[in-house]
C-alpha cells in the first residue's frame, strides 16, 4: 500500500492549470457543416414516409443535447457506432444493395463496405481507450488500498462489473447508460474503515457539480458533444434510409454527404480519443498539500479520545441527509495490562424521538465497521461502559457519515 502522507485529491484549480498545457486543436469546421446537412437529410427522409414509433424516438434523441459527462458521451458514441456497424452489415442492407441491379446501387454498396471499415477502426480505438482508462483508475485505487480483504473484494467487484458491461454490449442494450453505472468506487465505500482518508476525500469530491471533473467537461466536453450529435445523426439517417430505400434513393450529392460525414466523424473521433487518452494518462488523482494550498491537518480526519467512566455511556450523534449513505466507524480501547471491552450499538432516532436499534449491542475491544443506512435522519453511536463497576475506559475513535457515491465519471 503506497503512502498517502502529505497528499490531497486533485482540485479544480489544479486541473485548470494542468489542462492549460493540453489545449485541444478545434474540430474541423466540416463537423458542424456536415451535421447540419445530415439533419436536413433526416428531415427529408421523415417526410418521405411518416416515422414509426421507434424511428420517432431516434429522431427525438438526435434532437436532444448530449449528456453532460464525458464518460456518458463516450458510451453514447460507442452505442451509436455499434448500431451503425450493425446496420452496415451486408445482411442488414436493403435487398437492392445486397443484389445491386443499377450502377448507383453498386456504387453505394462499395461505399458502404469502406464506411464499415472506418467505423470498425474507430470502435477499436474507443474500446481500447475505455479499457485502458478503467484499468488506470483501478490500479491507482489499488495502489492506495490496504492490502487485505478489501483489495480482494474490490478486485472481484471489478471483474463482475466488467462482465456485466460486456453482457450489456452483447445484448445490444442502451450502452450510454453504462456511462453512469456504478463500479469500483461504489464498492469502496462499503469497506471504508482502513482506507486512506485522501482516497475517501477523492471519492466525495470528484463528481461535485463544481468539482474537478467539471473543469474537464468545460474544456473538452463541447468538442465531444459535437461528435456525439454527429454520430447520432449518421445512425438515424441510415436507420430511416434502410426502411425507405425502395422509394427513396440517394442521389450523388447525398451519397457523397453520407460518405464524407462518416469519414470526417471517424477521423475526428479518433483524433479526439488519442488526445484525451494522453491527457488522462498523465493526469494525477492526488497532489501534495503544498501544491493544493491546503497545508495543515484537518480536524475531522483525526482520531478523538474520550474517557468513558465506569457505569456510564458515551454517544456520538450523526445526521444522515441522503438515503443509502454509510455510517463508518473505527474505534479501539487504549489498553493497559488488563484486557477490557466496551459495549457498542447504533441507534436510529425518529422525528418523534423513538429509538430503533439498527446495529445490535455487542462488546468489543476494537472494531472497524460500517452500516448502510436505510433512511435519512438522526443516528447515534453508543459506547456502553455501564456494566463496569471499577474500570473507566479510554476510547479512541473516529466516525463519519459518507453520502452515496457512484463511480467517478468525466
């Protein structure tokens, strides 16, 4: 386990300075021009024959703004590429293209094969990016994790997550939803105690609305959003065209438009993915406190000590604001020569003051644990020394309330 002493999570200010060194050369002007032309082609196809319910949903999607987060856009692009490659399989072509009788149909058939090659190459680049980025994040987390059961559990969870994602791809589901799927970080909060504080801080802060990743979205998001819109337009165009090919044939200009749109999109997407891969690969998760301007320890990270007198109890109250938050604790008794234990339980306090025992009373010398709360409200952690007649006990403890956390997305 690597030392985290003196480290703090990346800040938005730090990323702003870091990204200054990585300006993205703007997308080609052809992207906006071709997107506009593809939108006009979609309108023309929709006028040719009223869209079905499924087609109307696709058109509506093409008219919506792309998701805000980088990762969700990546999955959206992958989803559209998968769907386009499905449409570009010769077995999915209109029969006139599978068995061309005219020179125009033969020319389009040849063009489609080349366009499929373009998308195959772009999809391969996308899959490689997602795999390497996921592994980089996971490796960073594991570097700072205690080398005990938590590491094994998180590794098992990652393997399950990857299998589930691949199953979604194989089942041709809505891949864009995977961009906001939970993952290793969600599992991490289930095993909080003993995890370095800097890693927990990173999890809390990374997806804040004005957190570090927002700087990334503002810098690079608009370029990716335009690519997302363009690939969606290509998919919708092909979907509508295949259903209307017996009554609507692309003229030479429209055929060139489709070809140019695919070539420009795949080229610009590969350029973007290569660039952002380099940015991500060199971007740190943690920086020194000096760099972040946050020198000095924070009180809420320190253990506290309290003497629990014989015949008394000691309580710590916590307010839980969000459902499915976690209450985490780490406590031990400062031992002398005589082995000692102390009673411990967790209670929920309703608005009317009624107490509900949510963690049964037990006696410990020390404990590291957590409890996933079922509802928002007031909770009490209670250490009980009331059964002791003579011995006061020095309790060393740290407790925290961790809000629900999902896998950080860009």
